[in-house]
C-alpha cells in the first residue's frame, strides 16, 4: 500500500494500542497453564496473530472475541502426552519474539518443532540457541527456509550472552520451570533490554511460576490467569515525536508505573526538548525507541544528538539504523552513521515532495508519517501497510488526529 501524506499538524487525543510485548507473554503463560485463562485488551497485530497461531499448533485452544482472548492451556509438564505427537509446524510470520520465545518452549512441551517465517525473520540471529542447544543433546537443523529442533530439553546450566537479545532469556525462562529438575540461566555478558525480562517475570508470576534470580526450580505448573494488557509505550513514542514536532497531541491510557522499557520515552523526550547543546543518548535498554528519538533529534534546529547503543537494530525487520538514516537524509537532515547508531543535526522543518521507502519496517513507516507533518510538500510512503505488524489502527488514529492521507498516484 502506497499513500501520500499532505503536511498538516496533528491535534487531539490518542490512546496507544495494547502492549505487544506484554500480550505475547500473557498469551504464552496462558497457553502453558491447566484450564482457561482470559487476556483482555489484546490488539491482533500480525505479530500477536503469529503467536496465537503457533500456540494453537502447540496444542492450546484459543478463541478471539474482539479484543479479548480466551485460552484453554495445554497443562504443560514433563509427562505431557503432547510429547508423543509429531513435531508441530510453527509459522512465526515476521515476529522475532514468537520465534525466540517458542524454540525452548516447543522443546519442553512437544519435544521440538519446525519453525518457519517471512521477510528477514529466518536470517535474524539465533546464535545463542544454536550454540547452546546442541551441547544439551538437541538436534538443531537450520536452512534458509526453516529451523527444525528436536530432543529432550534437560535441566541444568544455560549460559547466554546478554548483548544479543533478551528474547533468548525469556524463551528459557518460560521453558525451564517445566523440566523435572532445577536449572540456572547464566548471563555471560551484561544484559541489555533488561526491563523486558522484568515483563517476563511479571507474566510468569501471574501464572504462579517463579524464579529465584536466575535460578529456576523445576517441576512447576502454570496456573490460569486473568489479565488486561497495558497500553504500549513503544507505540506511544511516535505520538511523543508528533508533540516534539509541534503537534498538540494528548496521549492517554499509559501507565506511568509500567516496567515496559520504552516508558523511558517520557523522560527522554523532555531531555531532548530542554537540552541546548549536543546530546548523547544510549538506547541499549530501549532500542525500539530509536526511530522516534531520531526524529525528535532531527527537530532540534542546529543542535546535534548522538543516539548509540543500538547495534542490534541492524538485524531487525530492516537494518533500522540505515533505514532511519535513509529517511531522515532524504528529508534534508544531516545524519552520520556509526555501527551502533547515528549522529543527527536538527533543522526547522523538513523537505518534502519525494517518495520514501518504509523498508518493510513498521517503525520506519510510523516515523516517516510523523515527519511528514512538518514537511514543505507532500510525501509518498511506499509499503505503508507494514504498520500492521504492530499497530494495525495507526492510520485510523493518524487521520482521527487530523492527518491528511491520500492514495498515491
């Protein structure tokens, strides 16, 4: 879908969609439980649809009614008869969370699985698992199209690097309590995006499963849970960017006490607005904020901002560092790239009158849409449908705030 955005300021009140990160975790905990769970305020983005699809293939029974999801869990345990069934085929779409969470879970529940995906998903790194699981006797067979894992996941020590993705930690955290004996996860380097692990601990605790630090008692059972998903701070970041660009937008429904790592956007946006000299921001604990923060930095006329700590962003749906640099440069912003980030020199308003690729990346599309509000001429976005991955109602919300969208000619 290609669209043309006509420059205009946004105005009004918006409620961000439910947190994708929290919904993944609540749904997974519910699928592992014995009995019926109810998860409300769920947005059926493409990533959440992928997780639901895979959990059904693992054996859960799931019903979706509007924004409420009812889950009849598999009662996961070491003695589950599900382990005697054929390996499930798990289509993860483009969701890295789904893939990385479910590899160890599928081993614990079904003795493995055959994982597929689309876009860049199967090229995104799985190295921590690929090195670890064969040492545990797990068969690991990966091609360009699919990954097959099979075997008996044993209790024990599980060393993981902390600087690749916290998603590997989350996958093991969900799986290891189901084993017969105790295990221990061992971070071999400082853990980045640590707040995502806190979200995992919260979801597990809601289902009655607990860890002691990184020590994981075995023989635990997940209990049914009833939870409502919080509003998503990572999607709210783009409305914060709109405010920074001069649109009087009010953002509602966010929990200021949330442990979502992207809740940092509130303080960081104020820091960007108030700083009068060159600024340096580290996004190692909140990498999803990178595009929105880069756009806010681009709106600081004559001032430089370095945003670093985001090396992992080069292996997202796009090379997100390069994609951000590409879009901002096209809009007339001075951008320097580094391996882990960019240096942006801001300006007052942006050029327009061009077509911009969304790079098949939902966060790039939303960044470009907000940037278009301050352009000198209309901007055409190529592949704007990619917002469906995380924020299916984004264009509806954009127009409700007064955004002007026309079909691309």
